[in-house]
C-alpha cells in the first residue's frame, strides 16, 4: 500500500501542488503573525541596544521616586565620574523645545544636549559634523529631508520666553530609536549651554558610564550604587537597562498580535474549506482507482489511510511553503506599519525565525490539511469495488440535503436569532459579543444550506449571461447545478472573506458617521485653534485678538488638566462659562448644564459610574500640580460620551482656583457670526494667529476628516489582512476549475465534437467561474451587511449613537475586485480545456 501511495503522489504531483498553495497561504499568515511578534521584540532590543551601546552603568530615578527638587544633577554626575574604574560618564539631558520651520510654524521637537564622550552618544552622524559652539545645531535626517533644510541654513528654536533663537545647521544624524512607533519625532542636537539657553535646567534623565578596560560591568555597577548613597535612584548595568526598556514596551504589541491571530484563524478556515473541496474533487476523480484497490484486496482502513497520507504530504509541502511565505508576510506588514509613521524612511525590517515559529507552522499546516481531508477520506472508503467496472464513475449529484443538515441549519438559525435579539436588547460590550456570535451563527446557516441555495442563486445570476451568450452560458449554469455541494464549498471561502470585509467596512462607516455627527452637535465651532506643542499653551492675548475680530461671534478657550476626583485620578476639561450651550454642548444624561459656575462640576457617565457620584453630590477634587490645591465641587450634571471632553468638565474660574499658577489654554473654539463666508472667516482667523508660531487652525471639516483618519487606516489595514483570505478563496475557485477540467476531459471533447468552438468552451468555464464568484459575493455582502447592522445597533446608545451606513462605493469595489479576480483565475483552466484535442479527450474519457 505504501508503494501505491508513493506512486499515486508521483502521478498527481501537479494536483497536489495546486492543493498545497491554498493551505500555504493560510500558514503564511500564521507564520507572519509569529514572525512579526518576534520582529517587534528584535526591533525593540536593537533600538534600545543602540541607545545603550558602550554603556556599562545606567543611573536613573527609580519608578515612582521622582521629585522636582531632587533631579539627577551635576553633583551626582561628578560622583559617578569619581568612582574607580569609570573611564567616562555623561549626563543625558533633553527638553521639549519647539522648532520653527521655514514657514514660520512651530513643530514639537526634542532638543538633546551633545555628550562630550563620543562613545556614549546615542545617535550616529550622517552628514556634516556635530555642533562646536552654542550657536550650532544638528538635525535628525528625516526632519532635515522633510523640511528641506540644508547644511549652513538657519534653524530657529522657540525659547521658554516664546522668543526665537537662531542657530546654524552644521550636520545631520540618525537617532538610535527609529524602529516603527518608537520614532521620537523631530530631534535636535545642541551643546549643553545652548540647551539651557532655550529650556530651563531640569537635571539629567539618565547618567551613563563606561568602564575602563578590564573592569567588570557588574562590579562597577555595585561600586557606583554604593558611591551615590541615594535611595531614589536605580543603578543597573547597560544590558539590564535595555532589558527593562524592552519589558516596559513589549506589552503594547500583545493586542496587535491577538488582532493578527484572529485573521490568521479566518485565513486558515478559508484555506481548510479550499483544501477540503480539493480533496473531495480528487477522491471523486479517483473513484475507479479506489474501487480497483478494493478489488485487489485493499481494506477500507488502507484506503482511508492512503488519502490521509496524501493529505499529510500536502500539509508538509504547504507548511514549508507557508513558512517561507510568512517571512515575506511579516516584512510586508512591517513596511505597511512603518508607512503610518513619518519615520518610515529609517525603518528596519526584521525577520527572525525561531524554533517555536517553525514548529507551529508545520503543526498547524499538517493538522489543518489532515482535518480538511477526513471527510473526503471517509467518502473514499465507501466506494464499492464494483465501481471499478462502471464506465462513468460519478453518479448523479442532487441538491437535496439530509435531515441532519436541516436540523443543524435550524438549530444555528434559532441560536442566531436568539443571540441577535438578546444582544440588541442589552447593548454595550456584552451586546456586541452576542451580535458577533449571531453573525457567526447566521454565516454557519448560509454555509450549511449552501447546496440548496446553489440552484436558485446561480439560476438567477445566470439569467443575464444566458440572454447574452446563449449556449455557453446555459452549459455553465448546468455545470454549477451539477454538483451543488462542490459549488457551495467553492463559494463558501469567498463568502467568508467578503462577509468579514463587509462587516468591518460597514461598522467603520457607522463609527465614522456617528463621530462626525457628535462633533457637529456637541462642538459646533467653525474653527479650533490649538497649540502645536503640548507644553506651550495658547495665551489670553490670542483669545482677545480672536474675540475682537468682526467676523467672530465666540472665541472660547478650553484646557485639559489632571486632578484627583473623589480619590481617583482623572483628566478634566475646563471651558469658559459662556461656551456651554454655544460651542460646547455635551449630551446631558441627568442634571442641568445650561451653565457651569464656580465650584460646579459635570461628570462623564464613565467617571460617574466608576466613582458612584451623582447629581447633587459633593466631590473632593485636588489638582496634581504643585502646590496641590483641593476644593469641594458640586456635581450639577452627568453627560454622555463625547469626542472632545475628558472625564469631567469645569468652568475656567474653578480651574484657576485649582491651578492658580497655570497659564494659557489647550484650545480656543471659534464660531463665526451668522452670514460670514467661510473663506472670509478663515482668512481673518489665520491673520489673528499669524503672530503666534505655536497656534494651529483647524476647520470643523478638517476636524471630521482627522477624526475619521484612524478609522480609515484601520479599515485599509483590515482589508489587506482579509484580502489574503479572499485571495485564498479565489485560488480555491481556480483549483476547483482546474481539477474540474481534468475531470470533464471527455465531456469537453464531446462538446467540441458536437460543434462547440474553442472560444465557446473557454467561455463556459469563465462564465461558470463568474457565477460561482458572484454567488459568493452576493452571500458575503448580504451576511456582512446584516452583521454590520447588528453590531451598530447593539453598540449604539442614545448618548453615543452609531449610524448604520452602507458604504456602497467601498463594498462595490470589494465585490467587483473579488469577482474579476475569480474570472481571471479561470482563464488558465479555460485555456487548458480549449487546447485539449478532440481525439485525445475522447481517448482519455
């Protein structure tokens, strides 16, 4: 039997390769997810290792021990330099100082003091040189390229007094941390004296030291720790500091990994459907061969084992291909992620291949393939030996389904309806989970009833092709009807892929529409003036200039600050009292918010539920800024979720009581007078803010666009991920048609003998592929829209509504691409069928 299996594998090499590709794509996705996880770790280690290169000892303030009056100062640096065995020690100091670009606008930047010791500099020189005096700077390569700076050009930094300081650009450098989202933004290197001229001295963020030759790193670390005699510092070796940084950052990649794993499961499910359908066709084609094996003494177990052995070989081949493909998938994902960052030019692609990844890739690939082949293998054992004597091995196949399938479909439908009703009733997170479960159950109903749906759906879809193309279209429709189970299995993969695409796109469109509507209702300001630099607030003179414009009706400042509210940390928003009801209109759940006087507080629904406070309660509130001032505030209202408000809302008078030393505002909301043209209003606002380099003007339309940008990026990314599942489905259609061409060789030859031309024969297969893909697209779109409606309805609340929006353009494009790809996939099998000679086809029948 083993020799028979090996001979069969050699004889069907091409078919098994076709079968391997589908599962290889699914394995590639799984492998890519694992490699991407390892790559993020490798990138972190590499980036942080470059910041700690040649660093033997690192001294930082211990977690939770920072005090403004006890920084890492120069006295501590001199202590470290005086420890025996220290070859050099440097204090790393930096500050957030705005960079004024050539257009006169301020950009957030980090200005770093240049360490004197070259080996302890956490960056690499790219062009030119480092600064030699306090009037020279070096820029990171990305900022220099994007802003168009050239060596010798003037560079301006905005000092603490909001006065520009001019410097000369003498060089560019590459920061150590440039991997993905770790990119630090704009970086500027100056001498320590120049840094203190534009920013107050806040001490060092870290003191680093390198050991003299022959000095042990751990012994030197212990000596430095003993010399400092400070309980508020953490002293570690360079390797330990890198490991700690990686541990702090690594958990952020966990949710992303789980996100990718979800789509890996979808891709594998689709691949399993394709591989199962492929083995079903292969078993069907080998009916006489399997019957002959039974005639010469092979038992049912041997036949079953033979089919599974072929599946195992296919799985091994697919796993090997998928493992290699996974490296490419990971690289593409890393490149795609880097495109979201302005630092993509410096992005490094990592493709680490661990033993864990190899083991999981082969385990998943082989297991999925063998599980997908179990049913076809069982079907092979039921082939009677007498079938070897039949001229036509395949009996007629009908679309009737057994009672078990009907019972299963009924149970799934009932469970789906119950989950949908309960999910819509309870709403919130649990409602979303039940709505998702209902969507999965309804998808299961469609897949179970697929063979029954083939006849009516393909018949309806084939009406237009039959009217246009006549006989080829009628033959294509008959071929789709001939084996409805096979057709349903072929369309199932495409149905799943498009259902996920449609659901995600529909929900994202609803989220976008809901967010835009809330912005329009709750913040109807025409323009928002904000600071481009987080620690440089907007000033009262700018508010007065805007309020004094003849085109402006309201210019209301607002700011965000941190406070302890009833014993819990929270970020609050302070707005001018007359802004309530005009440019700030949150959705009030309880209480009244027509005004907000001194000593009054409005709580978000989230904070009210967490803290247990309600309207009428008095809440002790203490600011976090020194000196810490506390006030008892009365809760006058509770408001629903808002796109622009934090956990609590107070008036400016209350804010000034809590933070008397604070100056300036985060934003200024500007509303134009009725009848003022948008262009005139924008021109007036731009003129008013021109003298403030940190001020940035954004219209309400631009705010809506920005609010939806993250959602659009997410949808594009998900489209790319689900696109792999759709690609597997399309390949499944091509594989099924290719095997079908071999199966119907004699039939094709007979049609040619009866007068069907080569072009008409090609048309039969192309139209058949079109019908199969169209059926998958119709079912996928319908199920996806139902799922999107369920999810938006379940999550939507009166205070945070989600609109059910059908994005016709995006969904139409997705369906069109899938159908066209399926048609293109049919061209190669169609060409092969047309090229087979009539005589050879009749002989092989």
